[in-house]
C-alpha cells in the first residue's frame, strides 16, 4: 500500500529509433515529459495521504481529474516506449493472432494502417491514436484519445499507442505531424503488440 509510480526504463537506446525519432527528441520526451506525469501523479497521492492524515477535505473533482490526466499520461507513455523498436527489429508487418485480428476487424493491414494513421493525424490539439481490443465483441477497435484521458473507452484493452502531442515530434518534424505518423510504421514493435493481444484473448 502507498506505493508510487516510477519512470520505466526504455528497452533500447535513445538514439536507436533514429532517423524516425532522433536521440534528442526521445531523450527529452522520456526524461522530461514522461517524468513530469509520473511526478504529478505521485504528488497527487502525496496530497491525498496528507489530507487523509489531517482529516481535511479534498476538491475531489479537481483531484480525480488531475489523477486521470497524469496516470493516463504515465500509462500511455509506458506502452508507447514498448510498442516501438529500432528499425530492423520494428516495422515490417504483424504476425500471429494479431495479423488475423487485424484482417478480421479492418479487412487488411493496409486498411488498418490507413485508419490508424488518420485517427492519429486528426486528433484535435494534443492526444493519442490507440489500438484496443474489446473482449465483449472479440474485435480490435480504434480509440482517439484527447490529452491523455478524454474519450477513453473503459472496456478496452490497450494494445498499441501513438503519441501525437507536439512534444512527441516537434524537434524532428516541426508542424508536420503526418510525416511523423508515416515514420512510426518503420518502428512499430509488432511482436510486443501481438503479445499484449495474447494476454487478453
Ligand atoms: Mn508524450
């Protein structure tokens, strides 16, 4: 009880996703942006612990919103690092149950990539494109998350995410989000996404 979040280590070197994501871009994204969400989620818990100890009231509307945003940021970033791999290891195409599920839910891999890319490029402001799995319907689904927590479907298991906040790509691609989304397909860790799906089906 009473534990806190920690910034997870990335399984590859900061420079290894280049040229699709540069070393500087990935370093700042992980050590500054992701760290901030971890710190802010933990600070919210510290505030709760202190209020519990003192027996004082909390503004629960603000508190739960703060938690939702920062925990959402932490969890999505943690999956994001893992669902990428250096070019050569990542990219190519999915296999296993994932390949079948993509065909069943979207018709073909090409069609899925097009739909996922459009989900990513059309996020208003800051957010994420997310591939989910719903056990209720045995279907893969697309989810477009605004910020880190808006439009989240609570029933869905998250399989793969793409961060399209400007902080994810601005150093490398400036305002060209579409170029970043295109580059993402070269570094998708399909094996990891397939393993996540296997945990849920
Ligand atoms: Mn981010």
